[in-house]
């Protein structure tokens, strides 16, 4: 019997979830009930997206590059929560078909926010000495003819060659490589000023030519915030052959007893596997001989990189050289007993390794083969590097997540990597459900670009007042609620006589007293405000987060679903 519908507090999250379930062909008549509230197990009054971003670390991580907490001007946490709710509903349907008595699932925008800062939370709470430096610095490149650009390379020699062609000082080029590469993990990029100056001296055409000669990817930042039309989060192409056997009974969790083989790197692919593992699947990683190099990147928690551990905990490992015939045979053997094969290899690598869907599906009739990429097929057979910040730039997300008075550059928080992993896992769940219903496996394709399109956006960049940004207090920041942002005169009255005539002076008075002084006064005036997290290490120590965060060698968010 289908559970009665439950109210969805977060409207944006509810719309994202409903669309995701429609795309998965989940019949509305038998669709499980899902509840999405704002706070979930987090014991704080969190009435909206802005409050969640403030309390759960998103403002802090996004704002690191600027040296102060800053909101995202999109409902990012709500979009993540919508995807999580759809995943949970699909997991309920899969679990039911495998003998579990499940009716509904609950998640929250706060849990979604915590999941989105997983790697940053792990790094902040790793017992490493010295602690990781987190200096501010943005990659806001502006050419001589006024074009904002984003650039990417994973090769230090290409980096050197590019800057040599632009005439940057070699010593500064060398100093800039490490913060540039680490920006994916630190969310800051303190580069020598001379590198920005070198770009500023050259027109976009010359910068693009230098990049092409050096092998560096350069894209102009798209200033239209609205997402491209017609991009599906994921696509499923069924295989013609049927699975050899009926679905096995579940053991405990919805995916209990199912086996996933993944060959993934960085954030997008490992997070997809992490989601499937949290839903009960047995996940095995394929790593090169000697292990994934990311295991050794500081900060270290125990004997492993905290960021790597956060997304790969409890996965088993097989070290295989995929470039050899013996290695490929071993992959075929593993896949022959698996339900899912997952990778986020670079374009063309699957075919080069002879491990594409057509190569592996014969080893396991009914296999779900999932490939997560940067661009999908949107930019042709030879796209630029498919990394988070380039995708933010090209998709319009960079423009959407900042107000109109800020430069439209990507956030250095890995927004599309996280959503890309979640969308990939969502596609896998839809394919598993299809296999249960039809007996056919299939190929799931998703990308960072398709994930970016999941985030609802306006057609024009938003206009902000000073009250839309966190207000500085004597010991931190406060994110004002919607009533306060809409009524500056009520905020001004709280700070003292005469302040209503000058909003700037009123906001400066907040700096004279601590957050604990202002919060109750705002509350007494009927105005909500949320203290902004400015140190992720505070979250696992706070009683309010005990039901959402656990700690081992580092802190990590608990699974974001409650099934019943």
C-alpha cells in the first residue's frame, strides 16, 4: 500500500525531486512518499535556504576565496536535497521489489548541505600537523578586452608553457602551480598578482591562442545565468539482452546484496559510489598498482588523505593495471559477478582500454554500465577538460550563483562535482529499477554539465542589498532572514536611535556586539537570523549536529535518508 503524501517544506527541493522521479519513469500511482524539511536531524531553527547555507558551512566554503562568508545566489542545497529525495524514493521502490517493507523516505536541506561539504569537513577535522593553510584568493581572470575567462590544466608543464607565452615571471608561475591545483580541495586560490596581470595585458584571442599552443583549456565565462535548454540529468540506453536471473533478496538496506565496481577519481565518480554504498551496496574500487595517488594528499587522517577517505570509506579495493590484457581480464571477471560498473574516465578512455559498455555487458547480462563525464556529448568529440570550474563557467552557473554586482566567476567550492556524483548515482538507481521491471540492464550517461542544469535559476542575475550578505558582528557573522532583508528599517531600529536613517551606519553597529547579543534582539523584533558557520571544526562539536555528523579519524555526515 502506498504511503499517503507528506508535506514538502522546501518547495524548490520538492520540484527537483518530482522532476527526477518523472525522468526515472517512477509511476505516480505507486510513488513512495518522500518528506523534505529544512533542518532534519539538525537541532537548529532553519527556516529557508539562506539559513541552511549559513549554518551548515556552505557560506563559509564558498566565501573562502573572498576571505569572508558569502551566500550562493541559487538554491543549491535545496537542489541537492531534491536529488537525495528522488534517490531515496527510487531506493524504496528497489527495496520493495527485493522484499523489504518500505513505504517512505525522509531527508532535509540541511543534510544535503552537509553532504555537499563532505570533503571540506573531513579536511578541517583531520588530525594533521600542521593544519592545512586556507588563504583567500580568487581565480578571477579578466582579459585586456574585458572577457572573463576560466582556465584549466592538470599538467605542470602545460601550466608553465601557457604562462611563458603570456610573459609571466617564471618564479611566480612556479609559485602559482600548487595553489592552483589545490583549489579544488581548499576552495581558495592565492595566486601571485603577476599572473592576473599577464592575462589582463592580452586580449581574449591571444590568451586562447596561448592556451591552445600549450594544451591548456580556456573558456569565456558565460554571463547568461539561465541553464541551457533540453539537458537531461542523465540518460538511460537499455541493452537488448535480458538479465540472467531474478533480483536477489535485499539484505537490510535497499541495495543490500548488490555489487558495484567502480574505477573513479577525484569527487564526481567516488561520490556516486559513496551514495550507492550508503544505500547498502557492496562497492569495490579499482585502483592502479600501488593505490590511488590521491590517498597520499594532505591533510592526512590516520594513514590516508582525509578528502579521499571521506568519499571512499568502507569500499574494498582491487589494484589492477587496466592497460594490460591481464588487467582487463580481471575487470571482466569482477564485472561478471557485479550489478553496476561505474567510471568517470576522460573522454575516449573507455574505448581505448576496451572497457566500454559493449565490451563489458557480455560479461554480465543485465549489467548497469554508468559513465560520468564532464561535458557528455555537448561539446563534441574533443571537448575542453571536463572539470568543475570550467563547467560552472560554460553552463551559466558561475553567473547565476553570484549577484549582479559581483564578477561572474565560478565558485571554488566544487558544486558541480558534488551534484555530478549525485546525478550519476540517481541514474544508476533508475537503471536498477528498470532492470527489475523489464529484465534489461543499460548504459547510464551523465555529466557535470547535466548536473549543473539541475539547479533552478532565474533568467537574470539577482540584485542584492547589503542585508542579503552576512552581517559582521564582534565575533562572527549573522545571515538575516527574509523578513529582516525585506524591512531594513526594522533592522536599523534594533541597533539604536537614529540608525534607521543610515543603513550602512546601522550595519556597522552590529560589529560592536557579539552574535549572542544580537540574535535574541532580532528574535524579539520578529526577525529571524542565523549565525554563520565560520569554522567547519565547530560543526561536529556542536550539540545541534549530533544527529547529522559523526566522527572517526575525521568528521563526516551521516547518511542523509531515513527510511520507514
